[in-house]
C-alpha cells in the first residue's frame, strides 16, 4: 500500500488516482497518522448499499417510493402554506397519522 502525505496528495492527486484505478490502495497520512484511504471501487460496494437500505427499511427508518420518480408529476406548482400556518406542525401531524 502506498503512503502519501496530504501535500503529496494535493500535488499528485491524478497520479495517485491512476494507481488506485490499477487496483492499488493509497493511505493518506497527516503528520505520520493515517487519516484516509483511497481504494478502488468494486461492484460489491453497490450490493453493500442495497443491503444497508434493506436493513433501514426493515427497521422502519426509510421507505422507498411506491411510484418511480420518472412517473411523478414534477410539473405541478409547489404548494405554499397558508399565512400563519406552521409547516413543522403539519409535518409532525402527518407523521403521527402515519404510525
């Protein structure tokens, strides 16, 4: 694994990224302490995200849309709140109704 200081990383980022593209990892050091690692992105990274998202759904922390975004009506005007209305109160009330 290649080690690079922050200065070297700033000055030679393109060259370091080229090494990463070829499968090598680069450890970025700040005053001899590791602070970051550049690693090649693999296809398994996408699978890890999907698995994480499924766990979040199971826990009830996120909910995927029922309709694909391309089928949503984006051309409609954005609704404006009535004068004196609280958007936060409306959001909290909507959350309570959904539970």
